C-alpha cells in the first residue's frame, strides 16, 4: 500500500514559478511516479513522470518549463514549474504504482502518461496562473 500526500501549489502570475511536493509512505519502491493535472470537464492529463532508473518524460506542453525529480530516498516526488502560463491552471495530482505502468524503446524505459495503471493518488492541489 502506498500513501501519497501532496503539498505546494497556489496562485501565481503568468511567468512565475511554483513547486509541488508529494510525500510517499508505505511501500515506496515504485516503478513509476508522476504528475497529472485536470480541469473541470476534462480528462486527467499526464504532465511529467520519472521511472525508477530516474529517467524522465514530459508532456509536450510543459517540456522545457517543468522538471520532475525525486529525493534521494525516493520518498518524495517534486514538480518544479517555471514560466507558468494561464493554461497551466488545473488541479494537480501525483500518482505512483509499484508495477508501472511503463514501456520501453531504444532509449530505455519510460512511464506511460495514462491514468490507467496508476493505483495510488495524492489528494490533489490547485495551481492557478493569472495573466
């Protein structure tokens, strides 16, 4: 069993920065951990992910602006969000799963960006970016 507790988030003006944290407890070895976001009436969207070998993957919309990382003990997941835009406004959720979901290609392993397969979720935190 994995418990995820989120912190961070809030309101910021366009161009600003925020950092989200997600503290994991229980069984903390997870093949994949990552961040999703969701706006009212829309599906949950994958944002940034980190595989157990520390390889990362990002949605195209956040590449170059967001950075996902883990603490050395793998118990805390972070999302550093820079150059925020109003379209980044959403409820952000961290997610983890001991068994993936992941895939591999010639570059190595990577976590899937679909909510399916992630069985453990944080409580969500609101990020609001004003123009």
